């Protein structure tokens, strides 16, 4: 076991708000929305027609031949990972490839490839299916592509826990460093599955917002009028390393990853426990792991997807585990829900909130839910709020009853 | 029937599209794997594209014998029409 702290030395993202971290963060603080209405013909019969598409096409950020061998979920993973890797300067630190690891999660994997090649199969037969089909659809594909991109030989892992995948990747990265299985770990999450089938599946679950006429106002976590999430696409990545070696090489440290924990609800396959019991246990365990108390935590970047049951369950979990003093942000109100990338993107936002000492506002929270827990929480709205923060929590939950909590502290 | 020159330029177009090979580099003596960095999965894509462009199917056991751009040109020349 290593006794050193674990720090964040690189950040990367490509999101509905921007093609990199600074653009995304500026757009978030400016209150801009990444949500728009789909205008393709196929959407006409759909009850939910909204999407948060990437602000920058990954094909503009990658070499053409390289891009055509990567599923869109892999393209954005590579884009975000390369940004984080470059920013960290880890490549110039002399770290051996055998001591570099990757943990990159996805909720769905290469759905666009799977579905696109199924069309090829139906129309043209089995001999026309691309030889890249399998590597492009496998859920470990994004992690593998990122590993190749940065030359990681210390292990490449791909946690899959629906919308908690990105956060789970970060927790694995923390463990790898604590157990001294690597010196540098690139962690993150990715998703790109805007396609008629996933849209129909989520719509059939009644999980998506049908506020089609007001795209920018559709994702409204904690608001009385919320009616579901908006599907988003993108990826985010962080470079983690032990603090002693990062400081020794003079790396810029954005924040510390002080603790992490995961629990399972053991309640229902998709519905969250109504009191957020498993979520609260995750937050409490992550705090214990970080050796902090609820009073130390000043900010929570909530999972809050804008579904009626999910947001109240999380409000209950935040209150019971941390209390009412924390400043809560629900950034999916502007980014949409990036599924397997959500935990990683919101971890980036949590790190930036600590570094910049500012809490992003929750858009569209015009009329907070009557639920007593929502009413009691201090959910930042209107404008971002300046605050003195030393520790912040990032929640992520996934279909399957997965609960992840990450605790970051200032550098 | 395509001429040798037409086959070479058609093949060069395929190589550029599938594997990013600069057309001027797609000369007969070049080895796909050694010189042009074309991997085995890309060779499968090239074979499919050759069938579309020239109407010449390359069975798997023949594909393994095609090592150079020149090998591919000869195979297409021999089997077209």
C-alpha cells in the first residue's frame, strides 16, 4: 500500500458544451445549454426528441483513417484522453509504459457500430460486415483505444456500471495507485449512442424528457416540472498519480482525489431506493475513505438526471449523509446526461469547482420540488456562487443499483 | 476490362481511403504490411473494396498470398472480366 495522496494532474473533455475542458467549463458557468431538438425524419414518431450532441465533431479532432477504425464512443474517449494526457505532462516524466494504466468506462459501448453493422448485415449480407466491427463495439474498446494512444502497458480496464461507469473508473484508478500497481493512471468515461434504438429504449422506460418544444429548458433537475433526462454524448478524462511523485516532477496539481466508495442498492434493477439508502452509504463510505467528516464538504456535484424519482432519492441521500449545508449543483441541466461519461465529466467539474472556488449553477430550477429534502438543500441556481471550498463530493448512480461517490479536496 | 494502369490507380484510391496510404506510395514493389503499414483487418476491407471496384472477389486463401501492391494488381488483372 502506498501512503501518498493521489492527485489530479490532467483534465480532458469533449462535451455538448465544448470541444475541450476550458470551453466546456466557460459555457457551464455562462449558463449555456448543450441541448437541441433532433430534426431527422426518424424522430417524428418519438415522444422524446431531444439530445445533447457534441459541440465539436471528433472527426475534426482526429486523423481520418484513425477515426474510421474507431466507434464514435472510442473517438471521443481518445480525444478527451489525449487532452488530459498532454496537459499532465506525464509523458515527459520518464514514467515506464509498464507503470502506466488506463481505466475507461462506458455505459453502452459501441452501439452505433453494432446497430450500423446490423444494417449492413441485413442489406448486404455477412460478407460485407466490417472486419473492425468487434473491436469497435466491444465495451472495453474505448479503454483499449486510449491505452494504445498513450502507450499504456500497465493494464487497461473497462468498468461497466451504466451511468456510474465513469465514476467507477476513477475509483479503480485510485485503487491502482494506492496498491502501487501503476505510477500514472488515465481514467475516464465515454458515451456516444444517439441512435433511434437507444432513444426508443430509454423512451419506452419513460425516462426521457418530452419537453420537445423547449430543448434548453428540458433538463431541469430538482424542479417540480422535470419529466426525464436528455441523452447526451461525449467523454471526459483525468490523469491521476501519487502526490509525492507528481510534486517531485513539478506537475500542476488541480486537486486531490481523497477518497471513493461504491455500493449497490440491492433494491430494484432500475429504480433507485426511494430514500437513497445505497447512495447515502456510498457518500458516507467515501468520506470515511478520505478521512473527512460531513462538515468538511462544501459542495456536491449531484448525479441528478432530471427524472422524477431519481432526483428526490438523491436529495434524501445527500441530506442524510452530509446535511443541509452543502452547495449542490446539477450540471446535467446544461450538459444533458452523458451516461457512462457522466461521472467522469462531473468529476472534472468538481475538480474545477475546487480549483476555481466557484460552484456552478443548476439551470432551469425555477420551482424546486415540494419534496422536503429538495426544499432543505441549498441548490445553487441563477448564477454560479463563489465559495470557500476544501472538499467536494461527486455522486454517480447507474441502472442496476450502482452507487459511486468520489471525494476531491483542494490541492 | 481495366488496364494495368487503371488497376494501379484504382487500387491506390482504395488504399488511401481504407488505410491512409499516399497514392504516390502505392507502387507495385511495396509490401502492404512492411512498407505501407496495412494490417490484416485492413486487408479484408481492401479485398471487399476491390470486389466492388473491379468485380474481382479475392478468396481468403488467395488474400494471404498477396504481399505487395504488384501481387494485387496481377491478381485483379488475371481474374477480371
